[in-house]
């Protein structure tokens, strides 16, 4: 199977109403984070269904690269879904897993919207780094690339699910002063997920040095969303 065949199938699934709506949803206007992105009009469930149908005929890295380089958002996302399946298929083949991880990082400039990051980073970057040195995530976090920064924090979702919370707090600390709303939401989301595993650990992170008082408001709201209402209000009012 080729990238062109996948693209043709995506166009066959296109929904005109979605094609008109998605550019607004993903902020593609001039000056916005998704500026210039184009959409076919295919929602994620349909893309996942396509992956399921084509799973026995996984694409090669060369064909996945063609999808990632495509101008259409759905081609890139579908390419990432195929890449995840290829990564899963690698199993315990460490050389192959490393090859796919390196491929993903090398093409990070094509993982260039929040949904592309969120649907791929935990399952490739997070999984690969689980039992390895995770300092590369800190390097991404202190850089100046918005999508690598989001990859850095969202990848820790995989660790959280394994009960490994320290990387989430370490990366979050580096992103507390970030100016972009997409990072505020991502950090708050990961802190909330960490809190589901260990409430006391999240509470300690937020209150250490009154850290929660200086956090961006959106980040804090996401982080404390699941707190008991009385405590949530205390955080919002700065009374903890």
C-alpha cells in the first residue's frame, strides 16, 4: 500500500461541512498556530477505521514520510497512526524501535498541531523513553519550538499511566512561564493526570513555594479540575 492510495481513500471519506469547519477549529488563520494548514474533512474515527482496515498492510517508513510531508492535516495524522502501528509491530526489536523513535523526532516539524502531538507523542516518545534517560524531554522543553515543547510534556502521559510521575513535574516546572495557551493547557492536563495517580504529589507540586499563585490561570484550572470543589475554589482564590 502506498501513501497516494491512503490519500485517495481519505478524500473518498471527505465531509464538506467538516472541511469548512476544521480550519477554524485548528486555528489556521494568519498569525495563529495552525496558519496555512489544509483539511480534507475527515474526522479521527474515520481515520482510525481506515487504519484498522489497512493494518495488515502497514506502510513503510518511506510511505509514511510522504504522508507526513503532505499539505493536508489528515494525511499527516493518518501517517502518524500508521507510524504508531509500525512501532507496536516492532515489539522487542530495540533497533527497530529506535529507528522509529528517531524518525519521529526527525520529522517533528510535521507533527505541527496539538492533535498530531497528542495522538502520537505518548505512544512513541513516551513508550520509547520509559526505561531510558528522559533528559531529552527537558531539552525540548527549554527550546523554542512550540511543538517539541508540547511533545515534551504530553509524552509524559505514558509515564503517568505507568505510575512514573517525576518526569511530568520536572518538565512542567520548565514550562510554567510559557506564554502560549497550548502549553498552559497541556501542562495543566498532565498535572491533572498525575494527580489522579497521586493527589498528594500534585498538591505538593502546586503548593511548593506557592507555585500555584504564579501559574497561568488556564494551566491552574486544568490542573485542579478534579479537585474537590471547596479545595478547587481555595486554589482559584489563592487561599491554600
